C-alpha cells in the first residue's frame, strides 16, 4: 500500500508530479487557516500599516514558493512563475478598485470587508482552477487558441488605454436584481453573517434571508470572473504549464485581500496606472506573435519578459504616484458612501 501511494505521489498530473500539487494546496490551506483563525479571529477594520505588513508577508511567501519552483523545476519555470505572479498582481489592482465600489454600494463597513474578501478568494481558488483547466485543455488540443488569447489581450489593452473611466452600475447588475427578486434580502447588515433568520413580513414566522454582505460577496466573485477573462489568457501567453499558470495566479490572489485595504485608501493615487496595465497586456499578447512569426519560434527570454513587465508596471505606478502627489489618503472606519439594496 505504501509503495502504491509513493508511486501515486510521483505520478504525472497535468504535467507535474502529484506531490507538487498536494504541497501547494497544503500551503494554501495553511495560509487561509492561519489568516482567518489566528490573524483575524475577530472582525475589525484593517489600517494601511497592517495591510502593508500583511501584504509583505504574502509576497514573501509567494517569492519563496517561486524559489522552490525554480529549484525543483528549473530556471525557466521559475522565471515563468515570477512573471505570471507579477502580471496577475498588477492586473488585480484594477480588481481592487471595483471591489471598493462594491463594498461602498452595499455600505459594508471595513471590519466586515476582510471576511467577505476571504470567502470570495476561497471561491476564486476553485473558479480560477476551472477556467485554467479549461484553457489548458484547449491549448493542448489546438495550439492556435493561443493566438486568439494573444489577439484578445492586445485588443483589450488598446481598448483599456483609450477607454473613459466609469463606475459599474452595480444596482442594475442582473444577478443582484435576480437575487433580490427570488430571495429574501435584509435591508441591513447582521454583523459578519451572510444569512440570518428574520420574521416574515406577512406570517411573522422566522425565515431565512440573505444579507447585503452576501450580495456583495456574489458580485465580487462575478467581478473576478470578468477580470479572469483578461488575466488567465495573459498567463497562458507566458507559459502553458498548468502548474505554473495556476500557482502563480493563486499566490497573487491570496495576498489580494491584504493588499486591498492599502490600495483602497490610495485609489485616487493610482489614477494613471491603467495605462501601464494596458501596455502590459499589449506586450504580453504581441510577444506570442513576435516569437512565432518574427523569431521563427525561438523562445522569448523569460528574464527579458519579466524585466519588461516589471519596468512597465513599476514605471506606471511611479508616474501615477508622482502625478497625484498631494492627494489625501482615505483610511476611514466607515464606507465612503452608502448604497441601497431593494
């Protein structure tokens, strides 16, 4: 039995030994349990300082995991992991701004936002896994799908560069309206609970009802699916190794809930960062066409790819901070504005 189990651990699963996947999932579970069960046993607002410290912790873990990938799978895979991680981290900044709008619309106080983000990220782990598995299957069956991904990234980057800023109309979101029509939804929050028992308006009997926090969680997951349409093809444009694609994606997302509170307080300071993110999408998408049609299939150096990506994002972030110097930060205990749930 032990011999069979050892063989199974070394067996190939999506191009990587099974024990690699088990080790990664064990790390994710341990970080999530530590975060929820130790660091945040009580619901409380997170300040910018704590957010940055926790973000540094998650980035350190992600970099150390990348070093393990480098040592176990080789330098090329290590560079692909780091490139994918930084690209997903950068693209998730846009996601932070939308999440902030969602919490503001549903009037979710900061002390309950972290728990909602945590459960949202747990859902993302499975949703991204399904999307990446589907993308990997498509690429394996038909390599030309990568050209579609690449063209989509270039188109999205150009569209993002010229698009006007506008806030999403959360109140008219079809899912929010459907839930409001088909489920009981309380008009007020009930601490950190997603569902509560409330008296029925007609019969007076206790019935189960969703809270605005649950609606916010649903919309956050929908927003992530929309952003995954950009980020997942971007990672496949770097590498088609399913393990690298998934782990770099998830390690970037795991630290997003910590980074959120710092970035949400500095939303106005990153007003110009979208242009850098647009340039990254165009670069990553065009790289496939350059390597396959201009370089005769020669591999684009992973170090150069990472360097260019890092330079674009770093330059865009620095320029945005310089252009918006003097803009005050928002580190309030309450949401900026309140929305309504019908």
